[in-house]
């Protein structure tokens, strides 16, 4: 499946400023970094489950926001870019 992850980690306090890079590093293990707080890419259900669990353990659910969009495949995805194009799958043979 194809997944898009978007997050907003509160950095108003020191704890939030420590959480932010941990969330980014975890997202990078599973998806491609496409914009500041946006990640996307192909991922299996098992890896998606692992990613979700890791993120749940990192964030403060009262302060932070993470949303995942799951798309069954590229056939259901219409992607429109304006400006520099970024294809997260361009390095896959």
C-alpha cells in the first residue's frame, strides 16, 4: 500500500523539542521524507503497524497530532505537483 504521514509535534516545551527529531527519525525508517512534516511511500501492512506503534510510543497524545492516509495502491492515487517534482519511488529499480 501507499501511505502518507503528516504530523505536528508541539515544540512549546523542551520535551516537545526532544520528541520532534525522534518522530522524524522514526518516520524516516519507514517512509520517504517529502516535505517538512510530510512522509510518503510504499509500506507493507506489517511495517505500517510497526510504524504506528513506534509513533504512538513517542508522541504526547494530548499535545501532538499525527495522521496517516492509507491508499491501497497507486491506481487510487491522483498526485498533482506544482513546482519541483518529488517522486519518493524514483530510487527504486
